[in-house]
């Protein structure tokens, strides 16, 4: 019997791993066996009642772990609708991976909304839902709104940029129009629009979006994104840069966000070695310099170090129309009118906060608004 039980559990684990799910007990005997295997260190339980082999779990990234959990729970609880950041991950949006360990689901307004360390329940009015890859979740537009009204500027802008890309939109107002029509009376609409109006589908990664949000938080001018620069020594060839500023004196500064992925991800390396990738980067930078551009390179760690990032941008002369009074609170709120087609909506937007007592800076900030 023990051999048969072991074979049954092994089969369950293999089938569920192939289906990109975790294993749960089908019978009381399964539950006892799974628990014994966990105590022996042969299985782990990332969620109560769900099991997986340690080597299979360690091979997954944070996003895939969340998706495995959601698929499994969707099978066990067909009525559950995942929402907020969980739905964002399932839709492929840029979300903070550190927050994916806790799942978010919708709960009818009349039902209990008690949350746990593993599940966060949101009492909400009816939300449109879709089934994608075995997971029932709120639609992409509903998910975008729910996330933006709870996120800060950095994470929110990364999500908003990715939402425009996923929807195939190049104009944030088209998405904003839909959001206003459906969520006009809901809490958080103005906050969602405040972030959405800064969104740009040309941003290619969450890191680029967070870097741009940090620039705006610090009061610096928003850069142009993904601009093509012609190679001055090779007609017909061009290089696309992450960020581009044109300074008041006519000089142009390129901002390049360095990430480890371009040196580690085989898909981005295109079969080249690390040495070949580095050589290509040096050639690219030399050609940009030959075109008369100044290249400013920085890492994601540099972006997270606000004081260093501020000094870096200042050193390269990036225009700064609004200077924050405090790095922790670099924004102030002000009422503005937003035109959406034939409608006008008054909402609060975060505006760069000038240094106290600086009338000139305050005037420039108002003019920029």
C-alpha cells in the first residue's frame, strides 16, 4: 500500500507541475502522505494545503510562483476572482515582485472581508472578469484602475506604461476616458488619473518607468523616450536610446539604464558572449558620442539612491523646472481640470514642490502645470 501511495503522490506532483500548478490532497490519505513528505523535507508548502517539490519551486521566479498559486486556487475555488496586483501579474503588467507573495481576491460587498497573511480580500462592487490561462481575474482595464488608485507614483507609472503597451494604446487619454466612464463615483479616481496622465507606452521596462517617475519626483524635466539616433559613421544605421534631453544651450544628453539582464538573458544576448555584448555597448556609446551626444549611464540601484541620482542628473545639466523641498515628500497636490473628449473632470494631481520661499521656482511650477 505504501508503494501505491508513493506512486499516486508522485503522479499527482508530476501532473500538477506539468499543468503549472501546486498539488493539493484529493483524499484524507493524500493529505496525510503529503504532510509526512513535508515534515521529511521532500516537499514544501508555499500556501496552506498546497505542496510542491523544493527543486521545482526554487526554479520559479516570483511572478511564476504567484501564477502557479492562482491557477491552483482557481481550480479549487472556481468562484474566486483575482484582482489588484495579483491580476496585474497575471495580465503581464509591470508590478513590484516583492508584493506578489500575498494574493488579492474580490469579495462581494455583503460577504465577510477578513484577510489573512496569504490572502487579501477586497469588498467591491461588481467588476468585469475574464478567464486567462486558467485564472479568473478582473479585466485589464479594471485591474489597471484598482492598482493605480493604491500604488505610489513609481510602481504606478511602471504599471500604467505596461498597461498602455498591453492594450496597444499610444495615448493615455483613451484609457483614462474608459476609466472615468466606469469609475466616476469611486474612491481613488483622481489618484489613478494623476499617474495615468504621465504614462507612455514607449517605455520598454518597469525599470525605465521607475527611473522616469523618480526623475519627475525630484522635479527634473521628463525625457523623450526610445529616440532613434543616426550613426554618423554608418549611413542607414541608428541606435535607440532609453532617455533623451535637449538642454537649453542645445546640447543633447542621453540617459541609459544599465541592467544585468542584457548580459545574462540569452534572448537579449542573441547568441553573443558577454565580451561581445560589452564590446558592442562600447561601440554604440562611441558612436553616440561622435553624434555629439553626452551619454549618462546609471543602474537601477542608482535610481533607488535618491540623493545620488539627484546629484547625477544635476551634474549632467538636466533641466529642473521644479525642485522638491524634501526628498521624501517631493510633491504637493493641486486641483486641475482634465479634458476628456467633451467632458471636463476636476481632479488632484501631484505637482513638483519648490523650495520654500522661492517665488521664481513656484511660478515656474505653476506655469508647468
